[in-house]
C-alpha cells in the first residue's frame, strides 16, 4: 500500500536556495509521481481497487481458504496456492481484456491467427462504446449540477426507439443507419426530458425521478417484448425482432472482430462534448449554472431551461449508448436490456472527472475490467460481479482524493480536485 | 461540494413546510373531478348492472365479520359523487389548509371504487390486502427513518438501498448459519452500521460529495452481495442461505378487533419494531436535548458549534445510527418474510424509502404516511395481478414507481430540507 513513498533526496531538495537553478526535469518528474495530481490519484485508486479484489478472491475461494488454514504447518505451500490463484485470476483479467501473450506469439511466429490475437482488445473496445456515450451524457449533467441516475431507463428508451426504426423502416445502409442513430438519441432524449421538465416545473428532484423512471422503462420494455409489433413473431419468449443488416453498425476490421463504427461514433461524441463544454455558449451557461446558480441568474441565464436542456441532451447521449449496443453487437432486445451500463456510466463519469477525455479513458478501463471479468468467470469460476466491486472501490477513492493522499502518502497538489456539483434536495 | 440555493419561494415557506400554492390546490381539485369521471364511465357504466363484488373483511384471530357484497355499478356512482364533491370543494375554495386531507379522501374513495370494479364477479381478500400494505411499508419505514436520522444531522444518505442489501444479505447469512433469528437482526444492523460509518468517514472526514458517495455505496453493496451470493451462498445454500423467518405473533385481545386487529396486532417483530422506532425517533428528535442538537447541526452547523456542540460527532453518531436502522430494515427482507437472500432483491425500494422521507417532510410520522401509501401501491398491484383485471402485469409493476413520481412532482413540489443538508462542514 505504500508503493509511492517519497524518496529521501526529493524532500531534501524540495526548497532550493533562492536564485538556485530550477531542479532538473527528471527530479520534477519524480516529484510529480509523488503528488496527488489527477493521474497519480487515479492510478493509486486503480491499484487499491485491484488490491481489494485480490483480498475478496482470497477470502472467498475454497482452495485459498484451505491453504490459509494450513499456513502454520506448510507456509510455503499455502503461499504458493494463494499466489497462484491470484496470478491466475489477474492473468485471466489481463488475457481476457488486452491480449494473450501466447496468441500473439502464435500469430507472430506463424503469421496467422491475428484475429484471435486482437479479439480481447476488440471486445474491450466493444464494451467501452456504450460506456463512453452514456458516461459523456452523465458527465454533462454533472457539470451543470444535475445528477442523472436514469441511465438505465434512457438507455432502454434509446434502444427501443432504435429497434423500431431498425425493423420498421426499409432503406439502404447509410440513410437507414443515420435514422437508427437519430432514433436512439431521440428515445433517450424523451426519457431525459421527463425528469427535466418535472424538475423545472414542479421541483421534483431528478435523483428520485430518474431512478423511478429506470424501473418504469424496465417494465415498459418487458411489456413491449411480449407484444406485437416489437416481439419476435412466432416466439413466446420475451425477445424483440432482429434488426436487418442495413440497421447494423459495420465492423471496423474483418476477421470477426466485433469492434464497430459505434466506437468511432462514441469517440466523436466525446470530442464534440469536450468542444461543447469548453467553447460552446450553451456549454458555458451550463457550467456557470452548475457552479453558481445565483450568478447564472444574475447574468440573465435561465436555470429552468438549462435543467431541461441538460437532462434532454444527457438522455440523448445515453440513448445513443443503447443504440450502439443494439445496432453494434446485439441486434435484438431482451429483458433487462443494457445490464449495468446505465449505472456504470455514473462511475465512469466520476472516474473521468466529468471531462470527456477522462470519460473515454475511464470507459476503456472499466470495459477492460468487465471484459476481463467475463473471461475470469468462464475460466476460474470467480463471479463477474467482482469487477463491479473493484470499480466501486476505484470510484470511492477517486471521489475522495484526500483519502488517497493519506493511504499512499502523496503530497498535496492543486490539480487533484474533482469539479463536481450535486445539490441538496431543495434546489 | 454542494451548492445550496435559496429560491424566493423558500423564503415564504413555513419552516419544514411545503409550498402549497392555490394553483396546486386547483390542480388537485381538477384531478379529483377527472377521477370521478373515470369512476362513472369505467367503473359505473362500464359494468353490467347486476355485477357484484365481494370483499372479505375478516382473518383468523379477529372476531368474524360477514363479507361485504356490493353492487359495483351503484357503489361506483355513489363514490364518484363523493369524489366529485371533494374535487369541486378544492376547486372553489382553492385554499391550502386541509387540501391534502381532502385530496387524500378523494383518492381513497377512487381506490375503493377501483377495487370494487377489479373484484366484480369475484372475491377480494381486503383484510389480507391491508395486512400486506403494512408488511410492504415496513422496510420503507425503516429506510425513511434512516434517512430522517442522517438528514436531520445534515448528511444526505442516498445509500439506503445499499444498506438494505447489506442488511438483507448478512441477516440471512448469520440467521441461517447460527439458526438464531435475533443474531440475524443484529448482523443486519451491523452491516448497515458499517456502510453508515463508511459514508460518514468519507463524507465527514474527507469532505467527499455525499450524494456521490451514497450512489457508489449502493454500487459497491450490489456488486459485493451479488459476488458473495454466487461465491459463498449458492454453494452452501442449505447452511448459509436458509434462515427461518419471524412468524407473526398476536397481541392478546387487540388482535381480536374486527378488520384492524389482524392488520395491526398480528404481525412479526419487524412491524412492531418499526412502530416502536417511529415513536422513539419522533420523541428523540423533537423532545430531547439530543434531538435539538441534531436539528441545530442540520440547520446551522456554525451556530451549533459556537454554542459548544461538536458538529462532526453529532453527524457521525446520527449517520451510523441511520445505518443501523436501514440495516435492520434490510434484514426484514430476508428473515422477515422471504427466508432467502437473492441478488438485487430490494429492487430500488431504498430509493422509494428516500422519496417517502422527502414526502414526509423529514418527519417520522410524515414518512410513515408516505410509506403506507407506497406500501399500499405495492400491495395493490399484486392483488390486481391476482384478480386478473386485464391490465398487463408490467404496467401493474410500474405502479409504485409511477406513484412515487406523481407524489414527488405533483404533491410535494419544492420542499424545504434542513438548511445544511448535504453541505460538508469544516471548522475554519
């Protein structure tokens, strides 16, 4: 836990004599790694998250528990069992999400099997796509002081709309895809507009309304899935029709790699959001109202309008996330569609400190954890839910930079602050 | 960092009061008139004139009452007249005073007609429906009281859902492993306390955003209980996840009262516990020095500190106690009724409890009223599903959530929470 203890020479040269030459770059670089800036805090949070995961594995796996019991009589054996279990688990996390050294070695030596070598990283990008879209949406809300926990509902709304347009409209590939994308955004926007207008008009707090809407949309989906025209004809199961090829996002590479145009769309949306929040007039208004509503009002900004717009835009982006999995990889809807993506969007937005670039990096990390987690579950029987625990621990620490500073003994730095604003119930 | 915003409307509101405008009162009146129209058209004219509905009004310990048999059409029309009268009164008078009572009476009358309509040509066990209302409301009361404890000291506890899950999990596991149900209750309380302490630790010591920490606690508890269920409970189902449940116990004599006896006085310890806790929290908050201090800390921590109250200690204590209460409420999910933990079994009720706390204006008995309302909507949807009224079951399942939104936006509106609720405190 004390990996980042400061080297002694650093503290000695911390305050140079007046007029002394600035410290050489490598010393500054070394110092940077020991201060609580964004990158170091995030890194420490990830390390600690994985550490908690390791403890959970050790205390819940029968083999390691048995080994632990024998630690007095055969310590060498016990430790080797524990470390091999952990090694296998984290190896599987890595192999399942980044690459498998043996597959890459095989591809290099034989010149074949490149697709297999790239499958894990492609799957990570596939999982990251909805997280980037939804996380960006939630982040835009956060920076305006609006807490959108309705990701799950908005994602389902977007996916439902995209599915209707997918099987209901017959057009060539490009115009059809454009329509599907717009439908996804529109579906999510409607689901975001509801809490927006309720908050602006009646003061109903968006945290409660969006959570309730999650359950409402889950049930709405359950209804639609067993009702024509959405239900797959001739099926008694709760499964929707499958969208045709013209409504599917094309793969970026051949060889069965599933990473698709949706990933590029997600990166594009994140870039656009970054521009919007940094340079756009509306984005500026959003930020001002988030930081200080009274100042915004004094400057003539309409906080109610901003709340409605922010939740609508936020919902539209989350709706795109639903569209991206539907047209990118799944092609049909089923009960509980979207899984944890809606909630993970919140943690990703927190991890990325509400900046689109941060959201992209956070999404890639979380996607790697869950892709690796699926491989872990398949290969070692350790449940996938482990990764959700790891993710939550990471976000606990990211939300509490002061705690990270204490655990890892980092020096204070101005950049470690998160710019987040949530408001009490009355606002 | 939380930003407390004072809108002009907050300034005219009475302390802890709702802002009830006459426009809102007229809206309630119009809504009741619409309900009356539905009652006449759908429940009155829409059924055969000879259709009858039977409500069962008695359960074992109570003195038996004959079932109530009603001609659906005429009862609906008579009730519609009452409902329309109440609506018209609200529309004409348009005064806030008593408007909620009038509105509540109108909605009650509507629900009576709805039940008669749903049970046409059939039998509804009304007695059991009321009993289930109380059972469904019980965890919500615990959750809402937990919220009251925390927020009346100035800390937003949005993690109730997570504390429910933790309490339900550990309650089931310990109750099953030891075979002692009371150990399960204690374990649930401990689980809740742990996450209350975590919230307090991160929010008070490090000034982390309380809403964010709360949401992440929910994510953490969901992930952890899912993980442990698959990894630990499922392989040892028989020993670790098969607790018995508290069986109902009657209070002598009182449980003989017709209709209300079995509902109120033939329940399990969790229901009685909620009732006791309700009174304890109410008295403690509003009649004791401790409660005065907590409320002072939630309204103006700086002033409280000035007169010698240790703000952070008060907050730590309240948040951890709140966790204990939510954890016990969580245990009621497993060792109170179902007797087994399953993944995500609380299904968002922790958030519904939060809504109940807000609707109850941060007061224990207000929260009880809201919890009973939500509990009734949960019980209503399950009984309508059994009566097979032709409404698809997903729509029935939506009912509690739709009612929560309707209540939070239509009836509650802008509320006034404790002034320093959610604001980190530090001595300068």
